[in-house]
């Protein structure tokens, strides 16, 4: 296919004028000109029979950009279709053909996307811009090409469908960020007092309803200590972390819990540069507390004051000039970053794409080090372009190493806030779905959102971004969110909290049985956390299901609560945590804990996991309750017997059967013994002798024993 630059200009001035007239006016009998119906297709979900390459997806034909295009493979027949989101009275279709046009094609209508009727057909088309007046009611509109005019495929700059719907007035994009987003600039008075006020409220509010986001405009801030409590996020608003500098600290400690940091969950720091007051910043966290796009001009201490217990954690796309002091952290994963050095390791310390990482040495010291991360794409983030809020959507990187921002501007694209529906407390699920159907992205401001219907993300490249650990609670047993079989969706920065009525799942990425390849533009799930119980009784069959191929799950904590309200073996029943049915799925930073049966079930081919942390359910009442046929207990991480290729690095499972300490687990990991199924650096640990493992993986690895909390390890399997 020729490059775009090889093609002649698409339209002459006269042809462009004719096209504009056709698009804007309908001439009725009597010569009366009236405004044309509404453009319904722009930004709507589009799919196609094929695409020429990753740069020419179906979505490019409905994006309103005449410089982008969809193009197919070089074969007949081919089709492209658009989902209008609701039944519409279709009155006109405008096709902006590229040089590779269709000689013969049909325009078809459908109510269900399966059964089609022809509204127009031709076998003598000549390309260019073609306007077709048609009549019919449809939700789906398709162009079905049967004969190419060139040796290339079919290629459309734009596929525009006009008509009318009964969907009501369009929802506005943009607007203010709501009451719990607190924005500072360097001249703002009383910054420290406001930080302290929120911290006093959130320091120990582990299952409270408060949600807060601090945003710092670019500039320099002096003498601050931002202590970060539960459901609090702090971020800079520059395009680079170095645009926003705090001469001071962003601190997480564990004074509220007697110096024990193992419950310092649900908070985050992002996109800031720090000059710590004493040279070292303290970030003593455990699960669900990401440290992203940070530049620490000094050291970073991951332990609480007094070096108490800690069970973290996650760093990505960050630069720490000095040493990262791990100290008492049981496990940690660091991705695509640069560090001065790393000190200490307890059980499972994993690095991928980290400049300055310690050398591979598992199990002593317990370092698993990959030179690069196979595939990564950083989390979208809010920033200021002058005075305008935008969301930056980073580009995919392959074999990534080091930060995305250390060598000039980060690669990616920006979306203005006007293309987002800003979700504020009180917004209904119906309104959110209307916004999505309208083609808007979603920006959740801090709050707790009950949804009585599934949020449906059906459009390629949709961004759903949460601020301040925005929390979605499904009511009446619905699945909180489902993503369609489309490219490039970005889900980031929110918590899904199971409701009291059992849901089949809480998040589903893609429909069951999909065969679509999304490698060129995968969906990413980043800092999306799942909780079952703790804030109240919650139930689900499975926490998160990944059906779409090539999905990247980058940092998740999927947690069946072991403490808080609504906790009990049957009270917050959830048999499965994380289920992967798609092929070529990559998990980087996978934390899954306490499910009644398998914590992870991996059924797809060629799956990869870099870092896994697990605890088996504490509250199993007895051996019989977890018996899996002839097997003692359900593995923490189970690869299906049918899988022929799978690989994992740095995976740990721990047991703490405090109700019945006599419980035995046959193994932490279970996988078929096949040449393509490989694991590196596995461990199992009995915490204080509360239950024991017989093996590490299958029948390989020594048993745990006694109360010494000493890991049993396997360096390579098989």
C-alpha cells in the first residue's frame, strides 16, 4: 500500500465544496433547504473484517480526522461497520475513499450486528467522496466491499453516517473536577494545612467513604510534607515529573497501626519531583499503592519508622537518584525505572527494565532481574497544557528499559478534557453509559459510585481514568464494567468494590470466545483494584476476567478481604480472583489474595507474568473446605492443562491458615509439564507455621515446615 504522502490530494476545492453541501443540506421538493441530520458515527465503536497494519484500524475511519484512515488486507471481500449505540433513523452515508477504493460495494443496515439488509449497492463506483441518501432504521451500518478497484485493499479516510435518534440531548464534555479534587499552585496559601487536614481524616480510614486527589500545578513548592492516607492520591500536573518540584516529602508511614505497614493500602503518588528534607523520602506501603512517574532526588525508604512489617509494593516509570532501601518489605516489583542502587530483600524482589537494578541472584539474595519489560505502556495521566487540562495517553513500548520521560518528551498522544465526561458523585450508571455511547471518555472524580447497570466500554481507544481511588460498587449483582472486543482501551486508577448481591464478575475485558488480535494496540488495565468484602459484605464468582487477546494488566491487587466488615468464609464468598482466557496476555505486578478456590486461573496461550504475590485465604475453616478432589488445596496460580506455552518470573505464594493451622496445601503453583511452560524463581512461605505447603509447584520443591517463616524455593521449572 502506498504511503499517505504518495497519494494525490484527496479533493479539489470544487469537490470539497460539493461534499460540504451534500453533508450540510438536503434539498426537498419545492427547493427548500433544511439542515441535514446529525453525524452519528464519529467516535463510535468501529470494527472491520481486517486491517492492513496497526496504523490503519477501523476506528480511524470514524475519528473525524481526514489524515487518518482504515485500510484492509489486499483481498475480496472486506467490510467495515460502525455501532451507533442505539437504533437510529439513517438518512445518509458519506464515504471518503482513499486511492484504494471499492469498485463494487453495498451499504447494509442491521439492528443486531448479525442480520443485514442492503440499503444501497453499486458495481461501478469511482472513488473520491461519495454521498448516499438512504432510508432505514438501524443501530449498525456496514460498508461491504466485493470488488477492489486497485491491487491494494479497501481504504476509507472517513465513514460518516447521518441520521436522528431518540437518545436525547448530548452530554457535555469537560467542566470542573468536582469537590474532592484539590488543586494547588505555588502561590496557594495554606497548602500544608490543607494536606494535614485531609491526612487527619484519611490516616486510619481504611474502609471509609472519603476520596481525595491533590493536584500540583507545575512549579516549585517549598517546605512541604504531604502525608498520604487512605484513598488519597497526589500528582503533579506537568508533562514531566520534573515540571513540578516539591522541596520536601511525600510520606507514608504506619504510626496509625503501631508501626506495622502491612495495611497501608489504596493510595498513590505520581508525576512529581522530590527533594527530600533529610535526603531520603519514606514510602512505607503495601498492596494497591503505586509510585509512578516520580523523580526522587535522593533516596527512597520503603519501610515504616522502626522497620516494622511491610508487604508492598510497586514502582514504575520512576527515577530514584539514590538508594532504594527495601528493608522489611516482603516483596516488591519495580518496572521500567532508574535507581541509584537497591538495598536488602526479604522474599521476592523483582525488577524488569530497571537501570541500576541488582543482578539476578534468586534465591539469595532474592532478586529476579529482567533486563527489559516485554511490552509496556504507561498509565494515562492528567496534566496542564497552559491553562487547559488534558489527559496524556502514553505510547506502547516493546522491550522497555528505563523511564518513558528521561530522554525528552514522552511518546504518546493527548486528549483534551472536553472529550471526557467528568463523573462526579451522584452520577448514574445510565448517564455514564450515555456518555460512553456518545463517544466520550470517562474521568471519575474522587467518590464512591453505585452502578445498577454494567458500564459498557464499547469504543476502541476509550480511556476510563479515576482520580483519588474513585470506587465503583455494582448493585443488584451486575458486573461493574465490561470492555468490548476492541483495540486500545485504557482502564486506570480506580477500585471496584463488590456489592452484597453476588456478581458473576466485577470486571470483564472482552467477550468470551473472541478471536481478534489486538497486539498492535492492546487494552491496558493499570492500577485497577478489586475488593470483595472489608467495606461491607460483598460477593462475586470471579474478580477480574481477561478475554481479549494481548491485554496488558499492569499492577492490580485483587483482594478478598481478610479483615474489616462483611468478612467470613461464606460471607464474602469469591471462588476465583483473576481468570485469563485470552491469548498473549501479559501481567506485570500481579497481586491476588485470599480467594476461596483458585486465586489465578490461566487458560489462554502464551501468557506471561512478571511478579506475582499471593496469600491463600486465611479463613478456611478446615481441610475439607479447600479440598480439590484428591489435591490438598487449590493452587494460588493454576495454568490450565490444555496450555502449551506460558512463562512466569518471580512468583510467591504464602499461607496463613489461622482458623485451622493444620491445613496442608499440596502446592502453591500448578501447571502442565510441557516444554513451552516455564517458571523462574518461585517460592512458597508458611507464615508462622499457620498451615504448610507440601511442594512449590506440582510435586517439585521442598515442603515448608515449622514456624520459622522460611521460604521453599524453585529456581527453574521444569
